[in-house]
């Protein structure tokens, strides 16, 4: 799927935000649909079935949280990524947004280039979710086949030990998402054996050597994420 096929619904009651953000996303080749309030957003979401919805939190009539809840009730939009636009002092709304079904949030004000990078990361996540149903994840030149425990990078097969494979499969299941250390330990190692955080670091180091150092980002004090 290329940029020209991707539909983004941009929802904000501020005309300047709609114009500036819409302009930058359109310049990247995305199809941008605009809505000025939550009620209009739900109608346009049903009609256009966007791949990504960027949704402001503070809006009159119907705020972003309620709008998100209503959109999540639409069966055709199950795989749609929803990201909230929040001001820096709206931490409470981020929690409410995640509870309503949001996938991520974007803090404003945000520079155009940063916004575009964020959008691309969110759309990569969508691609991984779609492919996950077949147990095959394709991210650029990287292909992960969970059924066969096989990795192909730049058309060359790479053999990974089981735990390295499972760690990579977990991180690439949602590119851009930060996986906490405790979640990684639980999902990759489970109750098989008692291991420490250092074990994760060692496996990440090995994956960096084999897949690429820039593919993995350390979030200090939290965990790791795959950035492609």
C-alpha cells in the first residue's frame, strides 16, 4: 500500500490546525479528509473508512474521547489507527483516550516533519497488524514468518535462536510501540525460568548486530521499541 492509497481523517475544531496539518500530510501524498467536530468525524469515518484518524481531544458538542468510543463501535473500523492530538497540559486526556480505544497520542504543538514521521510510524504499525493474521509480518526489507520461525532480511535468510526470534516478533508486532521490560519478560520468557533485565539487553544487542542497530530504540527506564 502506497501513500496515495492511504486515507487519513483529520479532526479538529481549529481551522489553522486543519489547514497546516492537512497541508503537510497532503504533501506526502496521503488522502486527507477533514472534520471540524466529533459528530462530523463519526459520519465521515463511516463513509470513507480511513486507515488513520488524528483526533483532537478538546472539541465542542462531542469531545475526542466520546468520538473515539463511537468510532470504535463501527465494525468496519476495527483496524483503523486512532491517534489523539493533545496539548502538553492534558495528561489526563491521554489516559481517558487509551481507555476509549485510542492507539497513540501526538502532543501539540508539533513540528511538521515530526508529525509526518509520527504518522508514518503509526501506519507501519497498521501494516504489521494487518499482516499478523497470516503470521507473516513484512516491514520494508524485513520479513518475519512466525509459523516457520524464519527471518528474511534483504532477501537473505537469517537464523535466530528461539528467544531472539520471539523477542523480534514481539517488538515488530507493533512498530513504534514501547514494550515495557516486564511485558517483554512475561511474553518472551514467561514462567519458564527466572531471568533479569540484563537478559533482555543481551538479546537486544544480538538483534542489533544481526538486523541493524538503528532498528531498535532504547527508552531508558521503560523498555524497547522497533523503529524500522
